[in-house]
């Protein structure tokens, strides 16, 4: 038998929120890096006919970032409902 205390649903939600926030951090950095690279090479990529490929990646990365934001907000709201009532 393990000495660990079983995690509550609130613990699981908080763990998930923490992981999603880490993913959000990396997603934001990826969007910024891709955008900076895009700005550097926009003209050359257009000449080569490859600008649509990068634009599509930027759109998908942005959508992923937005979805992470929504998931975090939803889970944080759920965590609020799982909080035990204050002790009196």
C-alpha cells in the first residue's frame, strides 16, 4: 500500500491546468519565433511560392494557442467549483 494521499479531482484539475499553462508558454514562444522568421523571409518565400505553407502553420499555431487559452479558462472555472467551502 502506498503512503501517498490519493489525489482529489481538484488536484487533477490543477495539475492539468499547470501542464496546459506550460504548453501555452511554449506555444506563444513558437508563434513569436515563427512570426519573426516569417517577417525575415516573407519576400523570398513569396517568390518561391511557399508563403501559403508558412501562413497555414501560423494560423494553426494561433488556433492551438487560442484553444489552450479556452481550455485553461474552462478548467480554472471548474477548479473554482471544486474548492472546498471555507472552514468556519
